[in-house]
């Protein structure tokens, strides 16, 4: 499982659409679809209920989103904190 797959997954959850997620990530819709297919294969579970044009999360998908959205927020905070400490210590890469 890759961080990029989790980012794509959370974007799909937040936008409700593979196409809108792709637009928000500046990648193609087919790239998002492939990432989701690979993630579901890695996990061995369906994350989405697919029915025509309707897309909703499976129970496993809901639980996975709850946990992964928290992880992404923690990663974002860690990145900001590292940058702040590096800036204060004069360790930024120029």
C-alpha cells in the first residue's frame, strides 16, 4: 500500500467522484481508477459499492477512510512541524 493510493482514496471519498478526485490531484481519472484497483487488491476488500453512476463507500471503505484521513492529517502536521523546526534551525534546503 502506497501513500499515493491513500491520498487518491481520500480524495475520492471527499469529492464523491473518481473524476473530481483526479481533477483535485491533477492526474487523470484512469490513474485514480488504477490506484483504487491496486489498493483494493492490496487490501483484499472492496472499498466502494459501485452501481452505475452511483459511488458509495462499502462498510470496509468507511472504516478505512476514518483511519486513513486521520493518518493523512498527521502526516501533513508532521511535514509542517519539520519545516518549521528546520527553518528555525537554519536547515532549510535552498
